[in-house]
C-alpha cells in the first residue's frame, strides 16, 4: 500500500487532469481560427442557397467537424471520407433508431450513438462529430431519411471542399494520405540515412497499443525519426568524424596480393581494409565477407580449404582465380567527410549493418576510418 497521504494522492490525480501545453504558435492558431470561420461560412451560405426555404441550413455537429478539418487536417479523424461518411452514416443510424426502436428516448439516444460508432468503425470513417449527428437525429425526433443527405451530407461535403482549398493555400496537406507509400529513390550519389526501424516494427507497436491514434501513420514515423536524430545531436553535441575516427588507417592497394591483405585483417583483427591509390584516394574496400565470397568458387572441401586455395599465389602467368585485392574488392564505398556531424552517421551503423566508414578530407583523400567501436565510445561518453 502506498505511504502517500490522501491529500497527496488527490493532488496527483487532479494534476493528471491538467491539460498538456500545445506546441502550436500564434500563427498556426490564427490560421485554424480563420479557416474554421471561413469554412463554416461558406458551407452555410452555399447550403442555404441550395436548400428549400424553411429547412435548417447548418447542423450543429458541423462546428466540431470544422475543428478537426482546420485544426488537425492530418488526423485520420479529419479526412474527407471520415467527415462526410461519418456524419452522414451516423445521421442515418440516428434516424433508423428513431423509427425502429420503440424504446424510451434516452435509451434510443444511447443506442443511436453506440451504433453510429460501430458503423463508423466498420466502414473506416470514425469521426467524433458523427456521434453528435446521430444524437441530434434522436433529440430532434427526425424521421425523414432525406435529412441525412440535406443538410448533413451537403454541409459535410462543402466543409471538406473548403478545407481542401484553405489548408492547401496555407501550407497544410489536406487530404492527408493515410497509406504509406514507398519513398522516391535518392538522387545519384546522394547519401540517405535509412530509418532505425521499418514498417513491420511500427505496425507491431501500433498493434500492441491497440487504440485509435489521432496521428497519421507516416507523420508518426517522421516524428519518431526526427526525435531520434535530435536525441543523437543533443548527446553527441558538436562532435565531427574527425574527433573520434581511428587513425592511422591500415590500407591496401589494388595490386596488393590477397594473402598479404588477409594477413593484415588477421593481424590487426579488423573487418575491412580501404583500398587506395597512390595519393590516398579511395578506390574500393575489401572485407572479410569479400574473401568468403571469392573463396566459394574454389574447388576444395570445406571453407578453410577453399580460402587456403584462394590465398595461395598461382604459379602460372595466367590464373582463373583472383590474385589481388582489386579483383574481389567492393567498388561502391560509402564514405563521409571529416567534418560531418557524428549524429548523422548513427542510423547508418544501426540500420544498415555498416561496421566501418572511411573518412575523407581535402581532395577526397583518406584521413581515417570510423568504426562501430568508435561510435559506441562516443555515445557512452556523451558530448
């Protein structure tokens, strides 16, 4: 049992009810306020012009819909199908309950809202004002099916069209696609840091969360990645590659015999050797994996035997097997400049399996190599 007194526990409970601060500046708030006002005004004026005299030209739930469409246009609850489908279908459910449930009004009202929510879940158009639309049909004793179309559906459609125009003009994406699409391929030569986690991991976490999330999936992923990068920058401070890279670098050249290169890997207990030209520019990289792949083609039993055959120099002038590093090295090498922030390279090590990244300085000459060990030391010590 907790030792906290009753007043202390009450204070904690009341503190939990305190609303969180909104990270929205005055400009964005003004944008939302003006948009909601203009959207409702436009929907009301056009509905009034299109409808017969004597009919209501705006329904109350539209005010709540305006908050979503203009205040949180990226929300799944604010998308066009959610607004139009949620309000219209909920109104139809409310009318059906009014017509077909011979029960007290309070019971009918509760049933209408509950069934409206179930319908919106089923048809993927969950929209909070839809519950109000269903309740409105019961409270006003609406029996006419046409009311769900005019004014409810008409109001909702006009509000969505106004939202599309206004949000686009003010720099907000609406509608906001709810299906994640593959990103375009990077430009030739561009270095793109891959994400720390993929779609499968994010889907698994969302499934375990098992609640309606009022944030689109792609925005959630972007926010998590940005927060991660900011965390790295804060922890690593102003560290650059040159601050933590390993020097001097053990290198080989294109014509270095395979046996000599393998001996260097073994002697220094490293996994890769940058391949450089005579002025220390990177022309490739040779790793233990490259040796293993090359050894697979040798006709000997067992990996050790095939590797031994690969490393043994041929006694003839012409050989059918690789003899020097340049014949098995990887020519595509990911490098980083000496002044590049360390934080930008963290995802490369964590998500792509990179164990080493050559670091280049002036005139693209090799000046060091950054390894996972270097990175772990930097992360553990902090800025």
